[in-house]
């Protein structure tokens, strides 16, 4: 360790020390003023300056010289250079990245507290040229402090951290560490990974590769897995009873670990009040279900929770949900007036089979649709009917304003040419498919909302239905095909028109041209089609941590369960405030564009205009990802082997020269010796002023005494 100067050129100012010495060696001529009546009696005597042979006021000289020396040294920016200590200890300054796990599994025992203490010890061992970054991670990663050698700043950042509601994912955090090390100019890179190392956090295909020569130090904080009981799921079954909607909640409770059987109380809460409690017994590593008594939903945005007593892992001890009274979808089914059979028999029976009363059905046998028929209607099904031009125009206006339309092209179906653009194409004549026991559906768009529920295994099979007759159909340019027959012809088509949607089915929905109505998939298929054209979005009872809600998107708000924007006092032209479960406030401005709300905490988010207090505000429930409750651990060496390389970095030495220069400036800035030197110099100058004044008064008094 040696004394160095950042701007040594200012040391030339030390030459100014000779000034006070010259002042002290100079004798000032003392003149006594004497009044004469005339100058004629005076003799001119030449004046000669005289030098002193010795210095009389040594203390004054010392004060002045030392003050000038301190000023010169302060401007030269001195510091104690400790670069040699750092080079000897670590072969060069280090770029350190501390990755600290703050997922909710870290609340077990004192894991998170130990992680903070480990991070403090790492920061305490920083050399004068080392830099450190602090990164916290769960599902994602966040840089708290980037590449600094300020220990106080790093430790202050640690004091602000807390456990999150997120699950574990090592990939994003290691990606951040990779970026920090790649952008660093320091020759040594170290990554400290502080975590309980859950296996669910690492898949092995994250594509993270730290720079060559980087070192990963794992600090495993996990303890023996506790006896953990969790609420894994809640099923909310709706039923319409005597015109009122009732919900029966069924919760699934699971236990991981344990030895003996254990009894647990499971509670149902509504709007913060405990309504019912059930006791269940769980064996070791067992699971069970508990069903509560039905409750009536009378208010929108009712908050509900299924809760068990808190254990070591509290985040999975509750499952939150939000429910509102359901609104029936108003459907108008039109049958052709010329037919003798009831073509809508199967269709009406399917729509009437609904425990929760989700459809309000109106059936008419007519070819003429009046405007009053469409009032208060969400969707219209034209089932094998001959529609006249005036009715088609009314349907055009209805769809353009946001209504839904399904046209079934059976034997009696006809559509006026004046409204042909409303359909997704042009219908032709019926075509028989009698060869090989009829045709079948060969291709379905399972990514479409109508068929998405049937995309999983054993969720519905359309291939069993046989089609003996269907109309040919020529698609328009703006239409899309949702289903085709096995010969490639169109079976189901869609077109968006204005704010609404038009679907066309090229066969029948009874058993006359096909046997789809006799298949088990018929009822859920009719329900999905009706809900889709009616614009109904299935309201989610809860979201999970990490999801994002766009409060400017009506479809997203409908999926989140918003019943009425007016009653919740939400509108596009007003600012909004989201209150998080922890009580923080998030401002959401009314500017054009999306208004994204990141759901990062478990509990209930309340959204309302600032300064207002609606009676039933819009509420969103958020739950944790239960995969985090799987406490199976990962071998840290397995992870380290996949992200590190043993090849040294040959290009680090040239960068070290530049990095050392930068670190010298950082050392001087942190030591700040120049400030203390300036303070000392000003103090000496003040003392010199007081002392010189005292000496002058004392000399003047002595002169008067002698005269």
C-alpha cells in the first residue's frame, strides 16, 4: 500500500511554500509621520530595502507553509493505492455476481435470513478493486445493484429485500449473470448462487453459458423438507336453484411428508369472514377432498378463500378466488316456418341441459325476423330457415353492432343475395356422401376457442360422427375454416363482421343429414358454439403469480370476471389505481394503449379510480404456483457443470490495465482524502489570520511603549 496521486501535476503548487518564507525574511520600513512647516529644512536621504538575517515568527511561517502545502496536495487528489494487495490476493480484481433466491419456498426455517447473511459476508470480503452486483430471482430476475464496489450501497440493498410469492427458475438469473460478466472488463468473474436449489427451477435446456474462466460458488440453504400440507385446487360448481345461483366449493388438500395421520381444519371464507369449517384427516403423503355447503352469490366480485392453518410453508396454505352472479346468455333460435318436423329438437334439448342456467332460450318458427326479436339478444341461430332480404338486413345490423350469428345450412335453408357478404362464403347445393357409410370430419382447428376444450385426450371425439349429406360451400377471402370433412370440403366456417361473428355449419344439427346429435360430444359442442357467438368469456376465478392483466382490454377484463364497468366505476378515460395484497398502490394512467398490471403477489388486487370507493370494486384473485411446493432438491454441481467452462480467458490481461486505471479513480473517490485536506488547510489559514493579527497588535503596542 503506497500513497498515490490522481492528478500529480498539481504538486507543482508546493513551490508556493517559498512565498511565506520570503515574506518573513523581508523587513518592512517603519515610517513615523512628523509634521513640518516647510520641506526646506529636510535633507533627502536615499531609501534602501533591507533583508532580515533570521526569521522571528516561526509558528506563523509554519502555519502558512503547511496551509499552502495542503492546498497543493488536495488538488493533486491523493489516495492510498491498494492495488498490489488485490493483485496478490485474487490475481486481479473480481467481477462478482450474487444471485439470491427469493422464491416463497425460502420462507422455510431461516433460509432467507441465512441467505442475506451469506451475501453480507461476500460483500465484506470485497477487495478495493472488486465490483459486485446483487440479483434477486424467482420466476424472473431483477438487478438490485449493478457492478459497484460500494459496500454500504450493497448492504443497504440487502436490507430492502423480502420473500416473494414467486416460484423458482434459475435460468433468468444465470442469464443476467452471464450478461454482467460478458460486459465486465475485470479479469476474474465469480457467481455466488444462494438458494435452496429446488429441482423444478432447472430444466437443463435454458441455454445459459457463462464466460470462459468464470467460477460459480453454490451455497445451498435448504433444510430437511417439512411436513407440508397445501390446498392444491378448488372446484366451484354452479347451480341454479329457484332462480338463484348457488356455488358448491370443493377443495383438494394434499400432504407432503409426515409419518402419522394428521387432522386438519379447512375453512371457507367469503369477503374476509369465515363461513364454514370442515375437519379432514390426512395420512402421510396423502390427499383428500372436502366439499362445503353451497352458498348463494348475490354480489359481484365476491372474494373467497379456502384456508388451512399455517405451517412452515404458508404460501400454499390458502387458495383465493373471486365469484360473481352469473348472467344467462340470451339465444334466439329460428326454425323455418315451412317444415313439418322440429329441426331444433336436439339443439333446444342441448341448450336446456345446463345446471347453472347459462342459457336463456327463445324459439320461433318463422322466416321473418323483426327488430324487436333481436332486442336484448346476444346471439341468433338460424336453423335450416329461408331468410328474406329484410330479415337479413336486420341481422346484418345486429352482427355489426356486436351480436353473434350461426347459420345452419339444412335442406330448407336459403340466404338472400343482397346480404351474401354477411356470410363467410356462398352455399351451393346439397351433396350426398353415401359411399363408405358416410363422410367424417377430417380436420378441426383445435386452436380455435370452439374446439380448444376438445384438444386434450379423452375430451371429446368428433371422428365417430357420420355425415350423409352436406352443402358445398365456397369460402370468401376474409373467411376462415374451422372444420373440414375428410374429402377436404368445408364443414364449419367463420367470418368476423363489424364487432360480431358469423359461423356457418354446412350440414344439419339434427339427425336428418348426420348422426352428430347422437354422439356424446354434441352437447358440449353446442354449448361452446353458443357461448362463442354470444361473446361469453369464461371468467377465471383466479390468476397465478407472474401473469399480466391488461386493464384496457375489454376481453381481458371479462376473463378476469368484471361484471359491470359502470358499477365498478371503471372507464377507459379515467385513471385507475390498483391496490396490491401488501397494501401498495400502483397508478395506471388513462393514456391510450395497454394498461398492464403485473400480478406479482398472492392475495387480492383491488382496482378502482383514485379517490373513489365503489360499493363493489373490481377484484382479482391471485394464487401461487404450486410447483414451488415440491421441495425435491437439485445437486448444485449438476447445474454448475452445465453453465461453466474450464477454459481460461486469454483476453483478460489487456482489459485489466484499463480496469486498473478505472479502479484507481474509484479508490480515490471512496477515500476522498482531498476533502479532509481542504478542511485542514482552511482551518490553518483561519488560525494564521488570528495569530498574525495578534502578533501585529502586540508589535504595535511595543513600538508605542518605546516611543
